[in-house]
C-alpha cells in the first residue's frame, strides 16, 4: 500500500452499525479498517467485472456475438451439473 488518505463520506446508518459491530466483535481493527477493506473488495470486484467484459468482447470479436439461446443453453447445462450442498433439492448430483 502507498500510504493513507483521509476520507469524509456520508454512510448509511445500517452500514455504520455493521462497521461498529465488526469492530466490537473483533472482526475489524477499526471502522476505518473495515471501510478500507470494503473499498478494496469493491475495487477488486470492479476489476474482475472489467476483465470479464474484456474477455467477452475479445471472444465475440473472434467468434461472433453470444446469442440469448446460447446463454440459455449454457445456463441449463450448468444447472443440470450443479451439486446441492445444502438446502432444498435442485435436481443436481448430491441432492438430498
């Protein structure tokens, strides 16, 4: 990390309560540390989404646009191979 910068932000009341609770339970060193971790998670999430966008754009440039039917077929295949680890039955292997 390259140092710290002070931040002033308005935050929803329930999120502040969650931050304070995390500190009280020892899951965060401070509210600032909790917010810093949340921002790092969001930044990582946004980077991964951008990478997926880039991948899909490159794939479609080479192979053509992915159709709605192809997405439905892929979703159906994925669901048929899903393994339920808890909860209700989903029709996959390992369903209770």
